[in-house]
C-alpha cells in the first residue's frame, strides 16, 4: 500500500468510531471561551471583531476553529431556527432551536453533511411559509403532503466533493470535483 492509501484507510477507520457531538450553544460557548471572533461590518463600512453571538450562523472560520480540537467528524446539533430553513422542525423543548445538525470534518474540510427533521404539521409549516413571506402557491404541493397525511421524517444533504476531499487528503476541492470549472471551461 502506498502512503495515500494508508491515509484514506486511517480516515475510513476514524469514521467507523462514534463521532463527537456538541450542541450549537456549546459550540458558541467554546468559540467565545477560545476567543474566536466574528468580523462584523459597521454601517460606515469598517469591520470590527466581536464575540460570536448566539443566533449567528457559523462560517468557515468558526467551523475550522471548532474542528481544531477534534480528530474525527463532529456533529453540531440544535441550531437556531432563525438561521435554518423554514421546513425544519422546531425543538419541542426549545422553539428557538431547530432539530437540525451539521457534520463538520477535521483538517479544514468544513461541513460535509447537513440534515434535519422536517416539519410534519401542516399548520406550523403554513405559518412559517407566511412568516418568511414565501409565495404560498409555490409551496402548495409541499403543504398538501402534510395536509393529506405525513409522518415524522428527516432529510440530509451530503457534500460529496468535500467528503472526498477530506477522505483523500486533497489540498483543494478542485482536485476532486468530477467536472471542474476552469478558466476556459465553465460547463462539463
């Protein structure tokens, strides 16, 4: 086996073990305890650094900082509902949070999976569509799925290229994209 095969095998072995887990609130507390700041643009255009506020979505700098403490993926769960999509179910114990999670990978790979439990209550879903000023007509089919019967269910999205980049140890995501955009080619 060559050294790249050994790297891939060790990363696959790491995935077999249980993942780390922390709530969004714990992650924000960790960021502030470890002095990871948020760059905030002022009305005059200048930028200042502030403590990371609860309710703000993580960017790459925060994800990378959090993952410096871990050697395998970490699941961050119960994000603020205000930064997540309208169709994500609210936590019955804390309506300010969504039953959502992101799986972050170490070594600068960032978010490789995002998922959530979906709202299965028709009226709650309609209320969120109206609250977000979304066109109800465009989501009628989605509402009908709840209106005529639904079950608790979840969904997720996997960032295939980010996952392959992390597993293979590629330096840049361009190295693993099946149909990369190049300076002279923007379509596959």
